[in-house]
C-alpha cells in the first residue's frame, strides 16, 4: 500500500509556501508515496514537482469557478478560471481529466460550492474530497463522505497543504497508483487516513499572500 496525499499546494499558488523541491523531500521523509499537486488556477507547480520527484505525481488544479472551487486531476492543460462549475467540469473532462469537489461542505470557506450547485453538477463528478485537513469542523468532512456515498462516488483525502507543517496530514492508502482509468477503482479499494490540521495553519497562507504581494510591488 502507498500513502497518497491528493491535495497539495506549491509556491506556484499565491498562498503557498513550499517549493517543489521541498515538497519532494518532505514526502520522502514522511512516507508519502504519491501526490496530487493542485495549485490554484495553474498546473505549473505540478509539472515542477513531477520533474523533481521519483514517485508518482498527479497533475491537478484547484480551479476557481464563478460558483466555487473544483478539483481537476490528470490534466494535460491548464483550466481557465471564472467559468461556471458545469463548464469547468466539461473542460476538465474534455482533456481526459477527472472532476472532483474540494472541501464541499466547509462552512467557513467562501470558496466551497453551494449545496444547490453541488447537486446540480453531481452527474459530472468523478470523486468527492472526503477528508480535507484544513476543514475546521470534522462534521463537514463527514457530510462530504455521506454525499459521496449517496451519489456512488469514491472519496479522496488531502492535507490541502500550503506549508511544510501540513504535508501528509491526510491521505488515502492505495494498493497502487496507476493511470487515470485505474485511479477511481483504486480509490474505491483504498482507505482514508490522517486528520485535521490546527486552525492556525491558515496563517501560513496569509503570510504567503502578503509576501507575494510585496514581491510584485
């Protein structure tokens, strides 16, 4: 079995603190055998990590739609931001990617899809993020898992790491990590592990945004 952290941000995200090289080193040290790199609105960081890593890397993106965030995995091309959730899902699938929803019931995140939108695009989804370590209330993750079960969707798990402290906090134990066509079945055979990060990890993101703003000025 391998541990796969399926929601990780690099410094290519405006609020990310970790370089691609640091992510690779930390993953090795913490026994993480596969990653999905899911930077905000870019796949540049995922390509950089894949170049540096000797273990499997899924190229992903956390896409800002005009209705909330979606996750695209196994991407070949960057997905434009600012479109509707349904159009975003269509573009992900058009390039052979998988569509999922990060932190779908997180009450404290304005980026989460509204429940009505989630229901509207349920027919377009391939997976639900059942455990996100940055979700403050454990019950919100449980609601995500319940939604997945009711809709016959497998669950992913990810630390949503933006800093070194968080990497590997949540993961899925998988028998292996194959290609896109094998991934969903492997998820159904896998087991979610890990837990929540302390609330103060969000301050790493605040710091990263301020640092990047100063660099641009």
